[in-house]
C-alpha cells in the first residue's frame, strides 16, 4: 500500500532547510523509495541537497519552482527561499532515476536517460509511468528519445523555473545539480496513477492556419499574415503594445492553442516574445513561443479570466480524483508559473481550492515554465500555461 508524506522548510540556512525538509518527509516512512524535491532558485541548492542527503539516502529528483510551492499547510515561500519534498513509501514499488545534461542531440540524450533509468531500476522492462523534468528548451526532443526506448508510457512533469525568467533554474537528480538537460523517474508499480492535463481555457472563434515557422518555436505567419499582427488583432491590441517581453504577460489570459488529432486535448502555446528581428520572410513581426508548432496545422486563440485560472485548479484536482478507482494516496500538481504570476496575491485562493478537493490527501504543487502530460488517448506532449495534475492510488 502506497503512503506519501510532505516536508518543507523556509530556514534561511539552506543546509538546515534540506535537513528539516527531509526529516519531515521521511518520518515514519520505512520503505520510502523516492523524494520529489523542489526548492527556490534563491537557495544555495547544493547545500539544500547536501542537507537532504544527510538525513536520508533515498533517490531524489526535482527542480527549482517559481516563487514558491503549495502544500496542505499553505503557500510556502520566503525572502530566504524554500524547500519542499514529497516522498513515496511502498514495499511493492520500484523506482529508477537518471539524468543527462544538455548536448548536441536532445533526442539521443533522451534515449540515454531512459536506458539509464531502466538500469537504475535493475530491470529490463518499461515502467508503468514516468516523471520528467527538463530545462525549458528541448523538452519535446528529450521526450521523443525516452519514448524511443520505452514506448508510449504515460507521463507527467514540468520544466524547471525561476522567479524572474532569467535562466537561473536548476534540475536536481540525487547529488547532481544542473541548469540545462533532463532527468526522469520511472515508476514500476501496480498502483493506479492518473493524470489530468489541461489548460482549462475557453476557445474563441479566432483561428487560422500556421503558414510559416522557423526553428520549431518561432511562429512567423498565420494565414500568410504576420503572426504578431494577427494575434494583436485577435487580442484587440496593437502590435507595438506587445513587442518584446510585453507579450509574455499580455498573453497569459489570451494564449494560443493547438489541438491533438482526436480533439481530446487543446495544448497551450504561450506567446513569449514579440520579435521584430529581421527574417527572410514576408514579416519581421514574429512570435517566439514556449513550445513547438508545425506548419500546415490550425492554431486557435484561447482565453480565460483570473477567476477561471483559480477555479481551474480545484476543478482539475476534482477530475483527477474522479479518475481514480481506488483511494488516493498522493497528488503531484504541476502548475504553470506564468499562470501563477497572473494570479498574483490571490494565490491563497488556489490553496483553499486544493485543500477542499484533496480531502486530507497529501499534495505538493510546483510552478514550472512548461508542463507535460496527456489526456485520454492523446500522445504525451509538452505545453505551457497548463496544469499537469497527477494522482497516485493507495493500491
């Protein structure tokens, strides 16, 4: 039977924060198999990890979370940083963890990581489920490489994040800490694991055909019109008002989305930067996105209010609970950092939603710069401005 526990600390001493977090998360856990560890980019992360490892010898994997984390006790943050960890205790569960820093071929790195994780689990089988954390850059390619090895095993996770979108994020895998690359945890278990992956946005009637893309993540034209101009018209803004990094915040409540072939999932594409750098195309007004898009596919403008962003957290957790046939033992909740920044000081309302829907089950929410998951029969996919909420059954 699966048990889980949460530990956290805002101790100004990063080493002590790691100790306090690990001690609380492993208390009375005789068969702890894994710790999902999250901390602030402001912490001395090496000291946090050293503190954790001084208190427990279980494998740990995780990343920095933007601005804070949410656990049953509340929204955890401080000027000195924070640390939080969820542990999993089950004598019948086996975990394999592995990492690889970035290199020249992200797909090949994904293959290597998958092989190492299988070996770490001392098996030759594909896992039942897997968790992935990566830097916000080549997530899709890492995922393809992993699936080259283990097939289309369901997954959840998200990208490392910082507070200022300056690249100060870190990935953690045991005692290794790095900024650019990928890490995975493979779950070998008969226990139920389910994920609800959604943006929870409403679709508008503003849609068009992607007619030009550069370098996978630069949307150049929609319907052969400048992408930035087309989006500005949809969002009732002027292109000048959303140039540069102004687009990042302006698009949180009005992002873009693409549908999976079956229509079960609309995957959000976050417009990050309105660029007027010269290109070889008909337009200099391009949109730099957080994830890949493909020419010849449709893209739709989405929308939501801040109230809807807040309410979607409780609704999505409720959906996870409904999917589980057995009693839940833990919830891992991956929430977009951009959504969190838009929610702002109302973050306590999110906490209240989660406490109400969790009904006493331990949970940890992190804030990421990319989210990973699937919906029903869709493929595993990476998005932005999304929620990837995962529930673990006791049996």
